[in-house]
């Protein structure tokens, strides 16, 4: 009898272990395509195979890449994030999130509006790896809005205006989930003239590194003080990362010599 009970206990333990899953959740950014879907398929190939740098089970959360990442509804980021994380990151399952560009804007917005920590809401989210995060907006979107007097661009472009992105939510509230940033400094002629400091041709370091103020910075670290201005009005300015945000530990403060698209392959950080 004891042997039988012991055997049943072993089988139950093994069964529970097999049911538990650790997923990597991928959330994409701005795109001209509709990537709507939640599952193991990268709808319309946003990640272009670059997700393969991350081993194990992968879940792709997609939405219409032209829409405001803060919104709910059909093919919208907030609805699909809520559904995807509820279905895959609760109970015996746990998740790491990899976001790219405006996908980081979307997940950070979602975390900040939970009203409590993710764990207290029943979500088992270990961390977010933020690739080229556009959570602080992009000067390219701001410039587009300015030169078209507010008439140019789609809903995503409007959301990425620097002042809009930074005032949309409390960036210091990450729902208790650490966010590790991976910035790139492989810029491009033209775009880099508009983006301050180091950039990946789409977002500048002040956004990609989650600094709490806008400026031209060239390093990604918890705090940075640098001289700014023209003599004799030059003064020191300090930049601090938002609470709960960090540079990915495998990087130096210089970041990676990669552009906005190439950073998609860095989800293993």
C-alpha cells in the first residue's frame, strides 16, 4: 500500500512538473502590418527569425502595428497583452517578456496600470528585456507631427511623440517587474541629426535606456552627469533611470553597435 501511494505521489509530481511552462513572450513595435494574434506563430514575420536567439517555448503577442500601443480593442496591444499574459503567465506557468521598440511602450504602459504588483495580480513575470525601447518616445515622431502641423502620421506615430509618451503613464511603476534595457548606437545619416545623443536611427538613448529626462546622452547607466551648454553658460546636468529600470547586465554602458532592427536579435539578454 505504501509503495502504491509513493508511486502515485511520484507520478503526480512528474505530471505537475510537465504541465508547468516557462515561456518567453515577444511583443513587437511599430509596423505597417497587422500582426494580430496570440500564439506560437510570429504573424506577418515581425521578428524575422531573430527570436531564435532565445531558446525554449515562445509566445508571440501581436497587434495592428499602426495603432496606438496604449489602446484596447480588436487587434490592439493592450487587449492582446492582457489576454496573452493571462493565458500563459499565471498558475504554474512563468514568463520572461522580450519587447522591441513601441512594444516596450505597450508592456510598460500595461504594467504601470495594473494598480498593484504583477505578482499580487497572479502574474508570474520574471523580467522584461527591452530592446530599443521607445517608451520615452522618438524625436522622429515629434518632427513628423511638427512639420505636418499635426496632420501627418498614424495613431502609432502620434503616441510616439516624445511629450506624449513620457506623460502617458508613470514610468517609475513597473508592477514590481524589473526591466532590463538593451540600447544600440548604430545610427543613420539624417535620422541621427534629429535624434539627440546616441541612437539606433529610430530612438535615442534617453528613451532606449529609460532616462527620466530628455537629452543627448551617450551612455546607458543608472545615473549620468555631464556638462551641457555653451560657455559661459555651461552647467552639469544629471540623468537618472526611472525606478525599476536597468541596463541589461551583459552590456557595458556604451550599449551595442546595432541599429533598431538588428536589436531584435538580442532577446537573450
